[in-house]
């Protein structure tokens, strides 16, 4: 019997790349003429994996989110990795947004991915291991088909396919 090939489906975010994108965005925020004196701030806490954006209006906050988003995309961080909360009122007629960096796949999404793979009747075994799914099959072509299938679905989390053996 031939050895099974396998890969893992995970959701990981490189916090150093998020930090680099944050630093670039704050630099641009300080240099742009239309945002320089607006009183807007952008903060990133690596420990809690949260971004805090404070702006004088929703429009300015949207511009800052776009700047940060462009920096994240340039550094290969999926925009689904940042979940922005609802706007909160801050002092001085400002608006505050809290964004959390999502890493790991929650139990409900893991079960949904697993169920979808099994529903397609691929000749493969799936195994849930914590916050990742290991998929194994004797055929590498089947594994490629599973990767293509999962990529076309939208699970609201950034997915990576690692340890392909």
C-alpha cells in the first residue's frame, strides 16, 4: 500500500507582517495632507492582537481603514484576518473602531469545512486536530481537487494549506 499524502488546512496570521503594515499606515497617516491634522490615531497591540482606530468621522475612519487594508494586502495578509467592530463614540466628538486579528479557525467553521469536504465524496480522510484539519489521501490529484474546492468556498476566515506531503 502506498503512503498517503496529506496537508493541513489552517488559519494563521503573521503578526510581524501586520505590525509592519501598521507602521507603514501610521507613517502615511502622519504624511498625508488631508489626514495629518485630523486628530486621527491608529494603534496596534500585539499582545491582544487588536487594532484601535480613532477618527473625527466615519468617512475619515473609512479612509484610514483603506490605507491599512492596502498595506496589509501588499504584505500578503488577507483582509479577512481583521474583523472590525461597530463604531463607538469616543471623547471629543470622535469615532472609535476596534479591529481584532483573527487567527485560528473556530469550531463551527472547522465542522462546516469538514462537512463540505465529506459531502463532495472525495476519496480522502479528514481529521480535525484542534484548530486545523488534516486531509489525507493516496492520490495527490484528489488533494489538489480538495484545495481548489475549499478555495472556491467562502468561510469568512483566511485559510492556508500547509504541510503538503
